[in-house]
């Protein structure tokens, strides 16, 4: 491990030499895109060694070149229009029987190595399995190709590997199609496929980013266990420092294609040398860091807007004094599933069942839960994007859905919605200015074009952009800037409530911290109320005044942030908090604890099979907990 | 990674080829269209004067017949210019009519879904199942032949393609977050449809339309050939192709020149269509 703790400088000689303990040795790798690879340098002069049985984490924000590096190792960059300009990747190949430079191998030789000695797991388990073949066929294919075994033998081995990744009922799954499996199960099947030829190196490119936290914990656990069993070296690519902290032996931090810092996980995460690493780590919300504080807190990030004088005090909420601004009473939404010849309703998705919550002026209420918990359904119903099946939504004492359609329009002004995907929520054919002013023109807040343009300019400045940006199109902005634009659009109607639906989930950590700071600052200035819908417990701990936890369409716990985080009562809340990865490498190799098994059950139920309604009981002032038992399926 | 990729895409955009495409397309279509437009002034006889002495005269033999003469001794160049009137009118008006009707139906069916959608799409299926020639014979038999009836016939038979195409785009666009966002701040449905959905569904529409213009020019000739089209004496490119068919081996010029005229028009329209599509898209993407 000596060679990993001493970072290799870029001035190293190009003549490649591979330390004996290293299984893979990368030297001075450069990858370019565009004509002759000259337009964009995606990776510049990168070197590292990967040791047997160790995990090297490559971390960085989007565009840092971390994924391109892994694709370059497999000789796959030219599929994306890039080319390896320089560098060597020495690897002891068992198949070819010699030490080879992966960058100078022929396509035919590379094909022998890919999937056999070096294999890869991708981010999206939904799209990396072919939907028209069964799981068994897809895994057997790899085995038959690389091991030359018979179909029957391959099938037997496949079953063994599915058992290995702890998939229950492996025999049945052999003949299942990808859509019949949940996301977590699909990712396990992907891991089984990647491991089926017992590779020396496993490249995992953001393998858990698309998964829920409890499932993420399970997948990470499996990767760790299998690594120990099979002695595979893992290159773990991630943007999530907490996940890296739980997984890695060594960490390599990248920025804009270049290596920033490299070293053991303890060294890089606990005593980072480079400013960039320090800033990156400061932006990561760490669960447990807010113990004993009742108010939300700003992030300490460079590039904080000038207006904030006291960065450590967050926005304040004064509840108890006022009536709730927004209140749902027994909100229920069921989606009908029709099947058969006469489109009869056979099943219903119970997306939200008897949800009653209150949002007070000036506070942030976080609505948390995993996929299928119904948290977005609640938000969209309040925004009138969905009609509720039953129940009421009160705003300022008025019941929205009891009013005639025309009178409801007012609430689309008072309540604004910010979506998850900053790339998808702006019309690519409209300029940013046109997009921002549209709500104002719709509600007659701006009567003339000039007035609207002035408002847009002022708002763009407010969210940290320039008024001239109004003329540009969305694709000219980065993800974080786009989300600022969406915030500006939400603010133009001067709303009282903003529903933020996973609004920062798609952003890089440092950008996420800045956008959250902006939101908290705006809350302070305008006494905004936020309904903050998210799955990220660490972010919630930082920004929320109160927290509501949803599970299978029902509230299971609601209370102040301190009550829920420091004294969680419901089993599901506890499980959710346990599953959040902690950024604490000092806990050592024994820092992992096996996660709870089990999938998140589906909220779909047969007609007539109604779920039992949870009764919430008050256990402390403002802290309500469901008394139902939590049974993981 | 996706970021880097789109950056590169952006850098390669709007190459000089696009500019060339626009100029070339405009020149081709402009010249042919202008000539067709002013042809009654240039050739008051409408290219109908017969000279049996010049029958099937090859091109470049006489200054009077630069592109040769047809089996009745009519000047081919004159007839191509005059014939452009019919072909252009039929090709472009029918495509424009069909695209308008189909787009409106597709937009509303796709956006509102439900019963109206189901009804309109079943109607479209019936329309697709009807053979074109059968429809043509029926309509012409009832209303008699004529240019306007041919155009209406083509609109009736082709709106379905556009409606299907647009409906498909709308179904995916209406779930996009910018449409959801527009709904969330209370924009009226009609504005969402025309401001947010239609511009994003235009690309494939323009391509289909330029392809259909060419198709319709040829379709007009088939109808004329079957006696269901315009008066056979009136010059049209399709009609000329049909007439020259019997002489294709002995007198190639009778068919090749009108064929070239159709090809040039289609090429020009495709270039203009490509240019238009890329310019309507602020990303300026060059798609295949």
C-alpha cells in the first residue's frame, strides 16, 4: 500500500513501471473529446495504482472525468466520441497470459478482458439490463462467452451467483425479466453478472445513486462482503463522500479531469491537504452534525452570496403563535389500475392515505420517505397538479378543492412548485427571461412586457445571476444555475409557500449547499414557508424546522427536527436514519454494520384490500408517532 | 459525462454546412417556385402548342427545344416550368393542409387524452385502413376531378400520419417537468399546448412534411395517370413522367428532365426543412 499513500506527481516519467503489489497501474492518462481529441480534455495526466483486494474510490463532481477514466480502462471512450491521447494502463492479464497495456490493446483482445477480468456495474439498474431477455439468459451469456461452459452449466453457475448476491428465490429469478424486479434486486443481478467471471477488478460507477437509502445500504454491504470473499479489487466511482467513507480504502479526488488529492481514506477525509477537497467536504451535509440545535443552519461554502452576514444562524420559524398557513386534512389519493377486457379496476395504488399535516408561516417542513412513499403525491395534490380522492387542503383557512375551478387559480400563485430536474423543468425553446416572467404574466402581476422584464432582472440578481442572463437559453447554464432560475421563476409571483420536490437531489454537493443556502436566505428575507420533499436525511437535518416521515402513503412520524432526529420513535424512522451512510472513516474497517434486509413493499393493493389507517399519537408536544407496527416485507 | 458530451455537441453546432444548406435550398426552391409563378407571363400558351415536326426531338438540337420535345412535339423546358404550377400547388398545399389538421388533432388528443383521444385515434385507424386509391376513386366519382379536390383528398388521407406523430410526441412532452411546471403556476391549457408543447414537437413534423411534399407531387401524377387527376392536357411534372413512360427506352429526355425537376424541388425543400428545424431549436443540434 506504500505506493498509494504517496501521491504520484504528474512530472513522473512516462516510462511505465508497475509496482509488484498493484493489480493495475495507470500512468499519465489523458482523454480528449472532439475533433482529434482537442476540443475538450476530459482527463488530464492521471496516474494511480490499484492494489489487490482494495477499494479505490474516485470522487468528484459532475464533469470531473471520473466516469471517463473508468471507461478508458475498458477501452470504451471512443464509443462516446473520445480518444485516449496519452498514458498507459498496465494490467496482468490472465486471459492473455502476459502483462498488457490496456490502452494499446486491440479491440479483439479488449473484448476478452472486458466482463471477464475487468467488469463494470453502472448507475442505472433500470437501463443496464436488456428488458427483452431474462436475468438468467443475460448472466449465462457472459459465462458462456468467457468461460466456454455449456448452457446447462452456465445456468447452474448463474443460480449460484444469484445466491451469492443474496437474492431470495434465485431459481425463480433465473426466468424473470428485469421489469419484474425492483431497482435494488436489479442492481444485485447486475453485480452477480459483473462477478460471474470472477474478475480481478470490479468498476462500480455510482452503483447506488439511483437507489433508496435503505436499499443503498444493502447493496454497499453486498459489494463489501463479496470483495472480501472473492478478493476483487474495486474502483468505486461516486460523488457521495459519505458513501465513499464507508466503502473505500483509498480515495482519489478529481476536479475538471485532473487529480486533486490522493491517499488513504482516513487521510483524505479527515485531514485533506487541498483547498478543493476541504471545500468539498465542508459542503457535505453530515447526519448527526446538528445535534442540540433547533434552527436550520447555513452551509459554510466559498462563494456564499454577500448578503449573508452571519452564516451560522439559519432562518427562524415562529410557530405556536400563528395558525397554520397550509393544512391537509385526511388527504387521500388512490390511482386506479385497470386491467382486462373491460378495463375493470383490479388494483389501486394507495399513494397517499389520510395524510394530515400543517405548514406554519416561515417554516420548513420536510416530507421524507423512500420511493413509493407518496411524498410527491402529497406535494402535487397541494399544488393542484393532482385531484385528491378525498380529504381537504386548506390554505389561509380556505378549502382549495371546495372552491370552483376559477377561484382556485389564486392558490397557484400563492403556492409555487420547484421540480427535481433542473434540466427538465425549463422549456429548452424559451429564453430564461421568458420562462421566469410567464407566471407573472399568467397571474397579471406584471401588466406590461417592460415591467415583467424589470422584475426578471431584479430576481436574477436576487438568486445570484446577472440580469443579462435573461436573454440566454437554459442549455447555456449549469445545473445549479438552472435551479436558481427555477427558484427565480417560483419567486416572481411573491408566493407564501414553495414546494421543493427533491429540488437539490440532482445537484453536486457544493452546488447543493449553495442552492440550499440561497433558499434559507430567501426564507429569512421573505418569511417563506417551504414544503421540502426529499429522501436525503442529511439535507433535512440541516434545513428543516419540522420533519414528517412517510411510509407507504401514510405518515408514521411527525415532529420538530430535533425530536425526529434525536429521539426517533417509529421503527421505520429509525431504520431510515440507520441506513444513511456516515462520513466517519475513523471508525475503521469494523465501521460497517449489516443493514436490515427486505424490500420496500409496493403501495399497490387489490380492490377491497384497504390498508389499515395509522393512528398518530402525541408523545411529546408537537411530536406525533404512529402506533402501528413496521413490518419490512 | 453527459454534460461533457453536450458541451461538445454545442461546439460543433451550426457549422458552415448549415448555412450552405439554407442558401442552396432557398435558391433551388426559390428559382423553381418563381419560374412556376410567372410562367403564364412567359408562356401564354401554357406549353400546349403542338408541333408534330419536332416530335421527340432530342435535347440541344434546336434552340427552340433546349431540353428536347415530347411525343407531341411540345417543348419540355416550357412544360416543366408551367407544370411546376400544378405540382408545387398540389405538393405544398396538400402537405400544409395535412400538417395543420393532423397537428391540431394530435395535440389535443395527446394532451387531453380520455374519450376524445380514443375516438379520434380509432377514427385515424379507420382512415389508415382505407386504401388511398379506393378513397380517391370514391371522392372523384362523387365530386368530379379537379385540382382542389386532389388537394383535399391528400389532406384527408395524410392528416393521420401527422396526428399520430404529434400525439406520440405530446404524450411524452406532457409528462416533462417544464410542462408540469407550467401547469403548477396555472398557465391555461391552450397556452401550454401552443407555447410549451408544439415548439418542442416540431422537429420530426418538419421532416415528415418535406418528405410528403415529394410524395404528393408523385401521387398527383398517379392520379392523373388513372384519369382521376387534373385535365391531362394541363402540364404537370407527374403527368409528364407518366406520358414519357412508354418512350423511356427510346427518348430518355421525356422522363429524365421532369424527374430532375422533382428531385431538385425535393432536395431544396429537404435542405430548407433541415435548416428550419435546426434554427427553431436553440440548442442547434444536428440530428440524424
